[in-house]
């Protein structure tokens, strides 16, 4: 009986993680389309949340001229074909561009 409960809890946890990942990715896709050039850093964090990684420009793609910082947001439901939203900022913290990236 204890073994069945254990495996049921594990299965429920996996289903819950899949549902969360799907919901996260849908929100990320929807909210990334609302970003505009010139939006401040605070608006990006308000719409998309904390980035999966943050750092210097050029971690995944070529960068626009004047890029000072980059946020990378990972799509969690795309395990076998990783996808990302990359947001570039200038030195004043304003959005320079947004790009959806799929790894080959």
C-alpha cells in the first residue's frame, strides 16, 4: 500500500510539473509580445519575471549595436528542442530588442 501511494505521489508531482511548465511557457510567449523597444528593465521583469540567466550580451545570438546587458528566459516545456526569449538592454537599461530563439 505504501509503495502505491509513493508512486502515485511521484506521478502526481510529474503531472503537476508538466502543467506548471506548460502554463509558464504560455505566459512567457504571451507577455514577451507585449514588450516594446525602450521599455525599462522594471517593465520587463514585471511582465516576464526573473530571467533564467542574466549577463553580458551574446550568450545565444548575435547582438544589436549598443547592447550592454541581456536577459534570457527559458521555455521549460521545450525539453528536446530548447527555446528561449532573449531581451537586450542598452546602457541606460532600456529594451533594445527581443528575439525568440530555437536551438538547432
